[in-house]
C-alpha cells in the first residue's frame, strides 16, 4: 500500500466509526437560566443533527423557552427545572424567546440557537459535494 494512502484510509475508518457512534450519541447538554429579562447563555451553538439536551431553570418568575422553528415552547417555574431534548436537524440561526405574557419585560428576553451545517455550505446555498473530487486531476489519456 502506498505510504500516502495510509493516513487517508485511517481517516475514513475513523470517520466511519464516528458516524456509527452518531446513531447512539449522547445528547449535548446545556443549562439555560431564565430570569427577568434574559437568558443565560444568550446563545447556544451546536452542529446540525446533534441531539441537544436543555435543562431550563427559572431564577425568579415563570418563563418559557420558545423556538418557533423547532416547535418548542417549554415553560419553567422557579425551583422546577425542566429538561427536554431535540434533534437539531435544521441548520441556521433561530431566535429563542419567552412567550409568556405575565410580565411585559419577558418580551425582551432573547437568545439564539445556532445550528452549524454539518457540511460546509457552498456559495449559492446548495448542499452538494465540493467540485474537486479526489482523483479528478490524474486523468490520463490512453
Ligand atoms: Cu419570561
């Protein structure tokens, strides 16, 4: 086997193993605190297809964590943390907010969920493989 191919092969074996582990991957845990009138942290960053596990706390009154794009609206009361999970299958930046009307200040509660695409997006936004494929440069005329 050519020496150069060995690291490449190892890479493929390792990434195949990693892909296999994805099927049973444990959730990525985050703890989010809601209080008058902010979320801590105000930004959650994950990779597309991650299983995201959020433990939501309130430090004062009832709040919610709402992410429209993921149809999530979890209400939390003080002293009663809630935990929920979701698969971050849409890439993009999605606002989260508190949708409770109890307190006007809740409208100011904003955060963002950033889901980075698993593959690098191409210019133009289409989700296709890069144009330069390995092997395309070694074409030999007969
Ligand atoms: Cu609130």
